C-alpha cells in the first residue's frame, strides 16, 4: 500500500494510480481459416479488425464470422463495452487507435481488448489512452519488428490516473459535450476542404473547355487561331529536329548524308471525329505534335548520403506542381547525366505511381536555379515554343479529356502501375490561341492561389482543433475539467474491490484448470448462440 500511495502523490483528491492490466478481463483475437467458407459465409457475428477502429464507438464491423467459427476455433466473444486497442499494424508508427465495442463481438489477432470491472467507465479509459497516445507509443512500442507493434506486457503495465467512479462519468459527459461542438467544427472544415477540391477541379475543367475565358474571347477575336498556331508549332518542331541533327553530325566530325532530312518522323496526329467540339478559334492537338523532346529520367538509384547532386523523388511531381525540395542525392555517376538536368518550363509526368490518381499527372518546373536530375520514374517533356504553351499544357494535362486519356492508359506490369512515353505523345490537348492561353494561365493561377490560401487556413484550423482536443484531454485527466465532489468514494476503495475480485477469480480458475479447454468451448458456443440471437 505504501508503494501505491507514493505513486498517488500530486494527484487530485480521491484519485489513484493503477496499471490498466488490472482494470478488467483481457481478450485476444484470431482469424478463422479463410479457406473454410462455413466460418465466413452469411456470418452474423461482428469480427473487428484495425480497419473498423476509425471511430470511438464501434457498432458493427466490415467482416462477420459464423457461430461455427467460434465452436471450432479458440476465438472468443467479448462483451459490449469492451475497450479495444490496435497492437499490430503499420498505423502504430504514427497513431494508437482506441475504440469501444458497443456490441458483443470477436476480433482479429491485431487487437487486444479489456472488459472493464464494475466502476470503471469504458469511455473514461478510452479517452485517457487517446490523450496519452504519444506516450503509449513511446513506452509500449516493440522495436525491431517488421510491422509496428505494441508490447502487450508493457501495455498491461501502463499506468493511468483513475478518478472516483462518479467523477469518471462527469468527466466523460463533459468531454463528449465539448467534443460534440469541436467535432461539428472539424466536420465543417473538412466539408469546406472537400468543396475547395471540387472547386479546383471545376476551375481546371472550365479552363480547358474555354468557359473561363468565354467573355474575354468574345471581346478579343484571335489574330492567330489555334489551327494556325499549330502549323507554326509543327514548323518549329521540325526546325528544332534539324538543328539537333546538324549539331550531332558536327560533334562527330561528319557531314550530313544525302536526304538526311527524310529521316524526320512526323508526329502522331489525332482522329478528332469523336472529340468534343471546342470554342471558336481553338483546335485539338496531340502532345507529340507540340513537343520537341520526351525522355525518361536518369536510371541510377540515389546514394544513401545526404550530399551530392539532387535527384527528384517521384512524389516531387503532383498535379500542377513540381516540388524541388523533394529530392535525394547522387555522389557519383555511372554514365552521362547532362541530358537529365531539368530546366524551367520543362513538363514532368509521373511514369509510375501506386495511386492511379497520381499516375501520369504533370507539373511544370519553376524556380530551378541549380543542376537537378529527374529520375527514371518521371518523364520529361519540352515543347516547341516558349511560354505560355508549357503552362497551358500543364493545366490541360491535369483536367478534362486529356486527364481521362491518361487514366485510361494506366496498366500494371510486374506489380507496378504505369504509363509510357507513347501514352503521353498520344494525349489530346485542347489548344487555345496563344494570347488566350496567357489569359487562361493567369486566371487559373490567380484562382488556384486563392484556393491554396484557403486550404492552408483550413489545415491550420484543423491542427488547432487537434491541439485543442489534446489540451482538453490533458485537463480532464489532471482533474481540472469538472468539479470534484468530496462525497465520492475514493478510487483507492474501488481498486481494493477490483483486486479482491481478481484474487477470488484466480482461485476459481486454478481449481478448474483441468476442465478448462472443454469449458471454454462450451462457453464459446453458448456465447455465440446468445450473440446470434442478440444481433438478429
């Protein structure tokens, strides 16, 4: 008792310190054989896994098992009100999911649960552990495991400050009152964020359909329609090819052979029969018609050192953006690299990505002031004429029919989803007259800047909400959120009852150990039948 009292020094009056392992009966889980359909088909018993632990109170699960699965395995049913913890999952590297099962259920092997003794409020323990999330991960995480895991012995030994039972209920009631208002505000912020995402998509769509500049176009008829612009671009494309060929011959000390110009490959054109009608003065073009250069990036993997020549990560490229700070480094080269340095105005496309939403998206290089390489998983494109064409194509490539084309070309090879340079060459681009391209680019830039500012404000508000939530939890479990009542039974008295009951339970268990397996099976079957009736 002296040790217990020493741990309670500094706590609010009537509070006590206890390891959560002492608070009730613990449950583990398991996974019935997936090969046995009778364990899963038409299952009615909730089987909770980490994917169901996204809310505080779990009322059902995505997967269900049958009573037969309980009867023929060691998986048991835990009662409603059990507090659940994720103890094995990749998400434990950043968060510690805690939930309360509102129904009797089963769980998989990645969870542990505790059915609390009388006098312990499930929500009190859940909120307490949520408030201590970082400390739990620091003290209880296993080290050296392939998948992030919690050491269950450490979790059982983890100590919390326990308030008297009535105060627990007052704390939970106040928390839920405050969090109800906070959750409503967070939900509103998330809706606003989603609306901004939809507005952004609408801006890009309007830009490539000509609706964004409809009034301007009516007041400013084009001096050079897009069809004429395309003819000029095609001439520039061929001129650039000829210049490159002559430079190559000269570099090798050779004279151009007879009919060398006949080697020029005409660009891939478009069949516009099935393409949507464009505004007056616009025309369709393929990316191949307007480019002079397309190439995959440098093949060498980055060095492990943090110095050298920067080489972009694949996630440096996002729709309408190239983040030059997202890079690693090469300290030596296995071949020529000069052709792999990016330049301002280059378009970079993602060649591979685990998410189709990020596959084949384009960003234009801006603000590049040093030698930076692009890797093999990015494709670099240079266009035949300078700005605003690159900025306009950057918009078009991420919206409308152009983006739809790229998504439709995604294919999986050797476990990786990717697109090819040919897919980019064949991408249809709605080409506007050059002057109108400048107006489109400026208008989109202005609106996206406003959207970005609004998004950053929402992100800051969400972070403030998260900090406020943690501050409220800290006050709650320091005894500062609700008033205390000196008439409440001290938590130390409650703990004595819990420990006395645990000792009696252990004595009964030891006296019946020889029949344990049979009784567990029988109990599991009865619980399954009871649960089935309760669920139905």
